[in-house]
């Protein structure tokens, strides 16, 4: 989950919890207000009824309770007066039940009591008649919660409206808060090994992000220093190795002239000479790889003919290794020469194709490679290099472009393991694509796909 989404959800959750608590408090307070208002009205009703009825106190007689014949009738309010013996002497609603003696006792003791009777709000009050006789007045009624229901509906509607506003506001403010982070990420993505001297701009020096920028700039400084050290180390070591290698090779050539008559010594010197050549090639590739990684920004691109690069590469490989055989095939060669041109660096593209052809011939069981240029697709040019070789595993195919990787099946063949890594770097620099696959158990195919301009 992205930070912006996470912050928005957290903001909505916290706001919802606070708003729910606030709405619940408002709802309960309004409910209490309605109930208190109802009790006040019942109290007034009870006192007014008592004042009117007790004027003719002598006419009041105990009323015999008649059980209600229909229990399905809705419960209604009532006002009743009880004498000192808890006998009902007056009531407005004859179907209403008699108040429990225990409750009447509590009313008599306290003088005023609020209680719930049969789901109705009720108040009980003690009062004296003109003859100073004590009576108990109980008034009850159904609470009017209609306004409370209206308020509940309004609160529910308000909750969803406010939550929508909170979600929109949270999304907006999360975006505003993360804008500096997005700007930092954008600047970091522009930093490559070739421009490690770049630094992130420092706008505000008082917040946490400025501290992050300062820390990151310090890290870039240390990385740049390490890269420069690595670059100079590989370059210096490669140059330093060249001189003793050349000296050793010269001495081997001299020794061969002296041991012409000794076949065993001559064969040994030839083997050493081959090892020296391999070391020299590895050293050159290391130097090339180091220079390539450090000087990408200085690479110049121009329109070059891909067919000429292919022919030059084939010619170079054929001359350097007389045993190598390379067959070439064109599919739907375009009539317009401009279709043969691609945007790239001629030297690097030639180097990549040469490495692929040398690799194909060296690891082919018959030292033969087949290269095909396919122009049948309007949007791209496909270059396929196929050779017959030992079967490779899926793990081998996934690691072929890693520096120094050698397949177990090819350990017996001399090589540095750097050629394909250099090819991959050159192809990536040109924003082309390269893929490797086994056509069958005996043939492997390297495909370079070049988008047409």
C-alpha cells in the first residue's frame, strides 16, 4: 500500500472515530434533554391534576382494578392519585395499571421520584390536600422520541457527508505532504554512476526532509568517492598489468626460438602463450567494462547502418579466428536504405555484435554461427544469432549476462565470462532489448530487438 493511501485511510479512521464519539455525545445529550423535558411536563401535569382533584377530597373513594380484556391495546399515559394506604382514589385512564406498592413507598419516602413504568416515563410526587391529608400523585406518559429520530437521521447523513469531505481532504493533504518526497525520488532517479557529482537540491532547511536530503547528499559523496577509487583502481591495475604481460609474451616468443628443437618445451611455451593471450583479453574486457560504466554520459549517438555493422563484425571475427564460420541471412531486406539505419554508437554496437559472434562460434560444437537480420516487422529490427551448443538449464539462461558467470557445461572452454555482460550493458544503454533462449536441446538463440526510428 502506498504511503499516500495509508495516510488517507489513517486520517479517515481517526476523523471517523472522533466524529462518531462527538455525534454519540450529541445524540445522548439530546435524548437526555427530551427525557428531562418530559419529566418536567409530567411533574406539572401531576401537580395540576392533584390541585384540581383534591379540592373535593371527600368524594374520593378507592377504585377497584378491573383487568383489561384486550392486552393488545397500545400503552397510553395516565395520571393517578393514591391515598396514604396506597389505594388508587383517582385516575384518568381506567385501563392503565395500578402503580406498584413498592414504587409508591419510595415516592412517599423521597417526596419526588422519577421512574420507568411499563415502558413509560413517570414521576411520583407527594402532596397534601386542603385538610392536610397526604396523597401520592403518579403521572406517566409515552416519551416523544420523534425529534430524536429526526436528529438521528440528520446525524447519519452528516456523518457520511463529512466522511466524504474528510477523505477528499485527506487525499489532498497527503499528496501535498508527500510532494517533497516525490521530488526527492525524482531527483534520485536521475542520478547515475556517470553523474554521481550531482546533489539533491535543499529547499527548506528546518524540517525532517531537509535532514534526509543532507544525509543523502553525504551518502552520495561517499559513493562518488568509492566509485572514483574503484574506477582508478581498475584502470591503473589494468594498465600496470599490460606491461608485464607484454614483457612475458616477448620472452616467451624469444624462448620459442631457442627451443625449436625441443617439442616438449615448445608445446609448453605455446600453452603459456595462449594463457597470456587469455589474460590479456580478460584485462582488456575489464578495462572496457570499467570505462563503459564510468563514461556512459560521454557516449555519442548518431544514425548508423546496422547491416554495415554486421558485415564489419563478421569480417573481424573471421579474420581473428580462421576456424570460425558465420552464415548470414536477410529477411525482407527494405528497399529504402534509411530503414537500415538505427540510432546508436557505432563502436559500441560493433563491439556488442563481435562479442556475440565470438561467443557463438567459440561455444558452438561446430564453431559455426548463423546470424539473421529480420526486417519483416514495421516497428522493429530483429537480429538473431544461433549456434549449436550443449543444452543449458533455465538457471544458466537467467545468469548468462552476469559478469564472470560460466555455465558448468562450458567450463572446459576458455573464457573470462565478461563478454555477454558487456553486450548486455551496451544493449541497455541503447534502450534495445536482448533475450536468450534454447530453440531445442542443441541450439541456442540470442535475439536483439531494435525499435525502428
